[in-house]
């Protein structure tokens, strides 16, 4: 009887682990699908994933406005995008 209880416990813990993994993959799918809602007019090649308040967001550094870039968590890429472009003749 004790062997059955341990087997059931192992199965339940495995099921819990698989549910957590499934939920994680569902969140990823929803996030990747969201790019078609948030950036319909952008080229997918230009999009990057950055974080705003530790939450993933899609950013198009070419088409998104400066205000949107300022809201992002700072990293090297964001700092470079915010630097003024120097024009040459």
C-alpha cells in the first residue's frame, strides 16, 4: 500500500510540474502572437524583445516613438537608440 501512495505522489508532482510548464509555454505563445496586434505595420526583422517594468514587450526601434523608448528598462541597446543621430555631409 505504501508503494502505491508514493507512486501516486510521484505522478501528482509530475502532473503539477507539467501544468506549470504548459502554462509557461502558453504565456510565450500569447506573447509571440501579440506582435501582430501591437506592430502590424512593422517588419518582423526589425522587432526586438525588451522589458518595460520587468515585463516583455515588442519594440521597433525604427518606427516607435522616443517616448515609448524612454519607458523601457535601460540597457545598452536602448541607450544607443536614444542617442541623437549625427548627420554627415
